[in-house]
C-alpha cells in the first residue's frame, strides 16, 4: 500500500479522531494517507489511492440493529467505482458493532473488493489489535510488490500473510470479521 484514502462520517468527533489515528499509524509504516470527511467526497482523490478506508460511527440499539447512519448511507451511494481498490471498513462504537459491517457493505458500489480485515474502536484510539491488522495490510502490500518486482513464486511466508478480499455483495454475508 503506497497511498491510502480514509473517508469517515463522524457525529461527535470520535470517528474523525479515529480516522486521524489510522492515518498516523499508516504514516509510521511509510504509507501516504489522506483523511477526509465523507461530505468532501467530491474532493477525494479516490483514483490516486490504492486502499480506501471507509468508516462511520455505529448507530442503532444498544445490543442489536446496528447500522450506519442515514447520512453515511447517502454519501456511500455517491462513491465512484472502487474497482481495483482494496476497501477496509472501520467503525467506532459504544457497546457492540453487531451487524454494522454487513450493513455498511450493502451500501458500497458493486465493484468494491472489501478486505476481510475490519477495524473498530470504542474510543478514538488505535488498539494493539488494530495496529497488528494495519501491519498485516501494509506488510502484505510490500510482499506483493516485492513478488511482482522479482517475478518469483511466493513462498509460504507470503501465503500466510495474504489478506483475502471478496466482492462487496459476497462480503455482506460474511459474518465473522477478521480480528486479532
């Protein structure tokens, strides 16, 4: 991953701060990250980024019916094609994320390839498991880049770090997000 675009929708600032934390963690790993609120989607350099992080806060009842807020859904419907982009979803929440990621996927463009890695935080802070997941994302990209430049077959270490991506509609039915 060379360039990441982090799009977020925040109501009280928690998700905005979490987006900045993600960007800082990516920058520490040598990734150029741009953070924008979703209402500035028209200015977003979507085509220049190879990975798009899309997030919002978890709306819904305390223990069930979690979903993205309607305003986020409206912005998500305006997203351009995400073909050939890795999409990573993230959310902030108070008690549970429940069906949040499944609901988010439903509103993404049909051509989006959603990573099985999902990031979530009860606060605006990056957790150790989030750090590890971001490390895997950036390591996987570096390994792919090395593989393409050397034109050799991937070894077992590469295969262990490959992060699967699935089409958005298929990912909507995947119920167990990858987490450490």
